[in-house]
């Protein structure tokens, strides 16, 4: 069963999404949704990232808390800077930070964090 249906949740999601997007439950759409939900997950398996293992959940909780606080502080700072600036445009700058990260999961987490924090 694992060979024919490697990602059952992804297959079920694709099946449902196809039917919802087409707003039809006709025989043709059911057949096409079934074929796509069986063919797409094995074909896209090499594109999916490797599953990350959470070795220290306490560290992850601290990271989430720190990022949440940074988002709040940055939002207040950006709002204050906009309200305070008047006709003066805010000064923007680029900061170069060398990275030694090579793990794809860590790089993805860093990319998400930098896009969530206002002002980055």
C-alpha cells in the first residue's frame, strides 16, 4: 500500500481540492481527481524536503517566543517610525550577516522568520 499511495493525506487533499476548484462532482472530474491524486505525489516526492526531527522542543519553544516578541517590538517600532516621520522618509539600510547554516530546514526557518518580522 505504501508503494501505491506514499502520501495518503496529500492524495486526499489533491482529490478534494480538484473537486472544489472545479465545483463539480461529475464522473469525469471524479476520475481525473483520482488519477491526479495517485500520480502527483509519487512524481513530486523528490521535490519535498526531508523531514526535520525536533531534538530539543524547549529550544524550539524559546525560538517561537523570541520571534513572537520580536514581531511585536518591530511592529511597534515600524509604526512609531512611520507616525513620527512626518514628511521625512525613514532611513533604510542593508545589513550583511554572514551565515554558516547549511541545513535546508534551518535555512527555511530563517527565511520564514525574516519575512514575518516587519522592517526586515
